[in-house]
C-alpha cells in the first residue's frame, strides 16, 4: 500500500480554505500528537511469533500518518510536505511518538523507504499541488462532494455511491492529464468511517468522542480511494494477462505488436522498428549522439513530434527476449524526477533480434560534455549547477536503492550516464545494465559490467555487487564534478593518474582547496567550506574498502549538511589497490 500517502492527499474536505505559503524549513509542519491518543490497534506493529515480519504494520502506519497529512491539507491547501528536510523531520517525530507507545524503534526506517515520496512535486496528479490547482481543473464541486459527504449508517454495505463517485473523478483526472498513473497517484480522501470497513486501520472499541469523529471523518475518503485503486489494478492485471495470452507477440510483418502498456500503469510502449527507423532517418550517422561499450544512441523525432533518444543495444547479458522484456517492465515502473523516463522498447524479428530502448531526450546532453569540454557551446558549470547535479544524482540513486523493492543497482554510474534536462538538473540514465537485488543480499556475478575508472574494486575483482558498488562510482563522479578532471588521466605523461590518488594526496597535506576546479575558486564568491565538504564526501564514497563507504542515504545527508562528514579513514597502501581502482 505504498500509494496510501498520496491517496490521502485527495482529502480536500471542500470547505472554504485560504492558501498559505509553505515553509521550506526543516522543521516538521505536521501535528502528530494524536498518535498516542487516537484509538488505533497497535497489535500489527508488535513483533510476535505469529507476526514476526509485521506484515500489516506498514499499511497501518501509512494510514495513521495520512491523518496528519490530511489535516495539514485541510488547513493549508497544500498537498504533501514542502521539502525533503521537513519530510525527514516529520518521519523522525512520527517514530518518537510510536516509541512512546513502546513500539519498536526501527518501524519508520523499516517501512518508510523514501522520505522524498511525501514531498510536494508537480510530477503527480495532473500537476495538482494545491486546492486551488484542484478547483481550477475540476471546479468547485465534483461527484465526490455529494456522494461522500454523509457517513453511511452501515459503511460496510453502503459504500457504493462514494466509490462510484471516486471512479468518476479518477476518469476526469485521467482525461486532464492523459496519464492514468498520475491520476491514480493523486486520488484520495474526502470523508470518514470506512476506516474499519476498507481503510485497513483497525479501530479499538472505545466510547466515541468529538476528536475521535473528527479524525474518523478525515480518513474515510482515503478508504474508498484504496478500494478504487485495488479495483483498477486488478482489472488491469486481468486485462494485461488475457491480452498477452490471446494475442501473438508479433504482427504479420514480423514486428512486435504495439501495446499501450507492458505492465499496469507503466506507460511503456512497444515500438515497431520501422517507426524508429523513420524517427532517426534510418539511424543516420548525423543523428548519432552517444556511443558506449553496450550500445549506440541516436536522436530521433517520433511521428507526433516528440524528441527521443533511441539506444541500440549492441552487447548485453540478457539471455533471451523474455528476460529483456522483464527488465523493461521493471525499468518502466521506475518514476522519479532524477531518472530519465523510459518511453518504450523494440525487438526486431530478424535472426539477430536487435533490441532498442527509447528514452525521453534530455536537451542539454550528458554531464561529460559540460565538465570536460570548455567552449562557447558548453561554458563552465557554476557552483549552484554542480551542487544541484550532485544532489540530483544522489536522490536518483537513493530511489533505486530504497524506493523500490527489491533494490536496483545501476552498475554503471558515470558522467556520460548522467543527463541534463532543460533546467540543467541531472537525471540518471542507461538502465540497460541495471539489476534488481535479492532482498537483503549482495549479488555475485560472473560478468562484470561497467566502465574502467568507475568500477568499485570488490566488484571488478570478485563480482560482488551491492549498493556500495554504486556509491563508489558516485564518489568518482563527485570528484570529477568538483575538480573538472577525469577519473583516469593519461594526458600529462605515460603514467596513469587516478583521480582518487591525486585528490587523496592533496587532502592529506591540507591542500583540499587546490583540488577544486579553478573556475570555482577564481572569483572568490563561492562557499569554499561547502565545496570542500562535497569533495570530502566524494573521497569517502570512493574509498577502496567497502565497509568504510557510506550508504547513498548517508552520503546525501552529508551533502545536505544534515550530518557531519566523518574523518577520512586511511587508505590501504601499495600498488595493488591502486591497480584495482583502475577498473
């Protein structure tokens, strides 16, 4: 039920609400004091022999947390929280309230994977962020107002009118946005008392009170939304399976049949090869925009005028078309503002079974073009731009590691796989190598994929793939951004110079500022202390010893200044580790 919080934010309670500006403070704007007084059933979150994994605890916690989000929406007209810091603060306060009830101290860290999920964003719900946005798109009144405004005498048997009204509003949102997944992400809460009927938040028996009913009225609509979401997902699953079974995979011309979705709500399309040939002028050399060990990338324009990047996969470790399709389905489910959206794919029906991935085109190209090539076309990146790019990459990786289950390890984080959108914000690209991990385990592979200079030593030598593998590559990218130098430098002489060695030696003799790109320090206006902190985090992430690297979540907190950067541990001596880092 990871969608419950966004469902709750539909709770407009359509009384007159005046908008108020949201603070970007790191303090929590939610009142969570009701946690200890509200009559909810704690048993789901108490470990026992019959419930060792706390299976229903996450749904219960999300439902409970949604009350505070709904009440804030009622008073401010703002969907979700104003900033990542405020979200982290609220989750910390939530855990404190739970701990005061003698519940486990790791409930929030275990069940709430990504604090950014609760942060306000224009990427969901047809870009609706406030009540005013809602009214401007759907009007002052919707079908939900009349159908859900009265608590039914028996909610267990009288939910249908409100349910049908919710379906109507969901259809309206889909028509507005053109993306069913966005409207589903927004639909949620308007009324109460189906908490015990649908919502999944068990209410303990106690005498009713005014406060009790106020909270109850705040969550009933979310209950209906969950039912609607479950119904829609079930229908899509049924429809998708039937269509996959009934329809042949290829048409009479040997092209994969175009299907609107690979999986429910993914939006990923099967393209025909002739459509991609037309878009790229038959993969003309003049449309070539990138080349790597695993494929080449062409710029293209689809028939509807949409610019795309088409990657032809020349080498991969997919064992067959079915495995490739499965990987595409996994990638298609990833939605984050710091990931490049996958638009679709194509498999040809020739003996080679050529494979293509189609992404949204990022207008400012790759990070490599902006930090290693100085020209009028690509001027030096400013410090704010570099800072944002590093934070964006960290957030994208944090989503891959913690925002999806099982976690996804990218395996090839490097400057060419970080693309810049029209606002020069970073998006992590190229998931052709990405792999999902087994829950709670590292992954061993006999085939190492990645790029020399960015590969973590343990991965290059032993094939040991963990979240720290991506952290190492991320550390190298930080050092490249902060210094303007490549991971492996062979320009000065025949000797190979590793960026990690060079930076480490200067930092150890107290010359950290000498490492920074000259354009960052020449005018003297950029904050040297903050820039050095970013540099130190990069060195820590790129440490050769796995155990001494932070997780990407801790690295992000260090970069944002939420926790201190620890003293840099010593590096192992000897040429063995230096040689390993070349990988």
